[in-house]
């Protein structure tokens, strides 16, 4: 039997949209070539600049999913034939390699076991072997495995070279107190339907002064140069996602009201609490160094991951399964857009699902362990 309120989303995008944002999305649309939109758009840009803690306004928004901003990174900062290293440790690392190959870059794939985090020293060695490498493409939060890649450590390596560090932060922006300028990142991409708590359809691309010197003119719709010129004036080169931009202004305000240090602390609280809860059930997380954005879980050997998901969905709780080679082998619970107490819902449903599927447990063990971990911090 599903919950009276309908389905609850605990997937790594889209996530549930909070009431404040829904009220904006439900409003009448405005025309984008008006002073009203210009004012709202410039305010949204100012809020985003505060979020990433940068004085420069080297960033653009696209009417696309996060993959659009990934493709824009390849097209705008690299020429055909240039060499890049793609860290391939999950489904979205594979996407970096696919995009590089599609646009005729020379892609050196650095394969990392799924669930593992890339060793920065391995990348240092690779750069020595490939001194003509123009970029490293990596995820910060590889949501297909739940693994975290230490982009700050990688940035200390690329800072010594002309190599650009291009970071897919689609499931990291809005979770971590991410400071790309201070950390030494060069290109950072994000998407609306993750921790920004919006529907899909808006992406963002930030870039450093180092990357700005490498801007190319290979793209049309995804031209960073054209968009930057227009967006600094409060307009866009092409038709923008008007409603999403207005709602983005609201979600950015919500995050900044709380403060990104506090936002990251709460996500860490959720992540640590879920780790304790899984331990109480005799389960373990899949990645060795988990992202704060989601928890990827290894099911018991005797209980299929997809069966757990089906049971939970029957209770109105939707979580995600594995992707690629992990399909049917793990399940994933997103933290994005959630308050600490929200996670009692999927944990309760998980306990019931496991019991129904023959896993012996005491009711309340996981929830109790979770609450014990988070209660003192709430």
C-alpha cells in the first residue's frame, strides 16, 4: 500500500521539490526579453556567484541537462585532436570518455575500479607520461557508484601544469561547500535536478581565468563565449528556461540562507547516519570513500537489490538501482534535497522490505542507529 501522500523520491535526480520552489514554478511565466526577467536573471547570477564563492562571473547557464554542460566543456575548452585524460570509475566517467571521443579528442582512459576513488598520484604519473595532455576530466561525486573523487588533491597537481581540471560536480554542487577558485578547479558543471531541488532542464558551467584563456569557438548553441557576453548583461543568447531560472533564484536563496558550511554539515550527518544504520542491519556501503550526496548499498547475498527496490516502491518510497555493470547489484538512496529526519522514511521502508524478503532483523534497528547518530546534532 502506497503512502497517502503519494510517492516519495529518494533518487539521485530528480529529487523532491520543496514548497518554496514549487510556488515559484507554479507562477505565471514572464517573457525573457523584459526588464523583469533581466533583473531576476542578474540576481540569480549574483546568488550563484556567492554559492561558488568567486568574485569573477565566469559562468553561464544553459537550458539543458547536466550532460549539456559536460558537452559544452569539451567543445569550448579543447580543440579536435588535443589529448585529455578521462577518469573512468563509473557510468558518468564513461560519459566523459564518450564525449571526448565523439568530439575527436585523443582520450586517455584512466580506469578505476567501480566504487574506488582515483589516486591523485596515479594522475600525476599519467601527466608525466603524457606531457601534452590538455585536460583531466573527472567526477567529484560519481553518482553511479556513490564514490567521491578528491578533486582538491587533483587540482594541486594540475596547478603545476597547463592542464585544465574539468569537474563534473552535478551531484556535488549544492551539497559540498565547493569553492572552485580557492581549490584550483578550472571547469565545474552542475545540473538543476540534484541538490538545487529543481526539475531537470537547467545546467551551469563555471570556469577559471586559466580556462578562459583556452575558450574555443567550436560550439553554436553551447557557445560559452556567446552566452557569457549576453548573460553578463542579464540576457541569454537563446531562449532560456525561464521558470527554472526563477525557481533557481529561490533554491539558491534557500541554500545561502542556511549557509553552505551548514548545508555540507547536514549532508555529512545524513551520510554518517546512514552508514551506522546499514551497519546495524549487517549491510555495507559499496564505495570505499562515499560521496555525501547519496548512499550506494550492497544488498544481502540472498536478497536481490531490485527486489528491495520493488518492495520499497510498493510502500511509496522510490530509490534508485545500479547502472551499467552495477545494474541489479546495488541500490542507491539519495540525500540530495533531504533534511536529516527525512531519511527515517527510506530506512523504515528498507527494514520492512528486507523482512518481507526473508532477511532476519529487529524492527527499528536501522532507524534507531540512524537517529542515535544524528539526534545530538539536530
